[in-house]
């Protein structure tokens, strides 16, 4: 069995690109199956041995792509826009049979079942943060600005709330103010959730109070898919929305471009903490 090959099912964003780059730097041949409408071939020109786009639902074609290239280990990384379900879903025969067999359309169920299908053909999924272990900070305050006592209490409430929402497979992020929930992440993704929370807070707040954006992993998170991720864009969106506290689950959240994230946090006076 060839051991220096790794497959990558890539959605949008920097995470899959960084994985491909780091894997290539370690001497791996990287074979990328990109989700159409999400992954961009030009991002992988210097690190992928082969790049090929697939529409969502092309399960049989995706499995054949890896098998034909002798790939037996695969990583799934990057966000797939939920709207792609409506615009880019074009299942092949195996994909159609798979979709018909699903009892529910929750993300956790779908992805777990997809991995089972790959396993039937001898392809195993790896931890989705493989090669990115240094991107997951331990507990502590990362920014120069530390949380106030009120903000600490708000984060504690937000963490509990986000965990409950994540357990329902709705989203991994919530925005809270003291003991009130302002917004919960749904199909729109983290940035839109933050934007919506900023608008709601500005419209409804009678007086200033602590507001926190909190992101967590699912309870019993399957590390092979859908890990929580934050990056510079998260900080930019928070700044534009007028929100100044970001908390995320320690050792389970990927922070891309960590040094730049901290610089932005300090520039915008945003408290960033791993809890």
C-alpha cells in the first residue's frame, strides 16, 4: 500500500488549502476532490498532484477518483455553502441510492454515512485537522484585552447555549448578551450570524451590555469533519458588527492565521479567549 498519498475533499476557505500545502511540504502526494462552487483549482496549483471538481452527490465518481489514484486515506475539510445543496446537487447513481437511503438530512448523519460508503471501498477518513495540530489553541486569553467579570459570565452562558445548539446539529456559534440569546448560527454560516446579531443588538439594546460571540465543537465531536474554525474574517466581521468578545472551545477549534488574528484583535480591541 502506498503510504505517501493523501486525498482531500475540499470545500471553501483556507483550511483545506493549508492542509494541502502542509501535506505537500511533508512529502505527500495530494489528490484533491473539490466541491464545485466552493473549492478553487488555482488555490491548489502548487500543492496538489491532481485537482478535480465534483458536484455534490457525485459519490460514486468521488470514490473512483481516489481509487484510481491509489489513495486510501482522505481528509475532509472546508465549508460547503448550504445553498450548494440546491444549486450544485447532481447525484450520480451511487449518490442517488445513498440519498434515498438517508433517514434524516442532518449534517452529522449525512457525513457519517458518506464515510461509511468510502470505507466499503477501502478508503478511510483521517482527523480533519491532520497537519494542522498547531492551529488549535489551549485555554487562555489570546488578546491583549482581557474579559471583564460581566463578559466572563456572558461567555459562560454563551458556551452552555452554543453546546446545546451544537448538540441539535443546528450550528456551532451563538451570540449572546448576558443571559439573552441574540442570534444562533444556521444555514447562513458564522459571519452572517455575527452580522445579524450586530444589527439586532443595535436596534434593540436600551443600554450597553456585554455581548459575546461563542463558537464550540459538537458534544462528542467526530474529528473527521466539521470542526469549528475561526480566522481573520471572523474578527473583521465582528469589528464591522460592533461586537468585542470572541470565545471558542479550547483545543477543539482551529484558528487559522493565529498571529494575524491576535494582531487584528488587538487593533480592534476585541477580547479573544479559548475556554
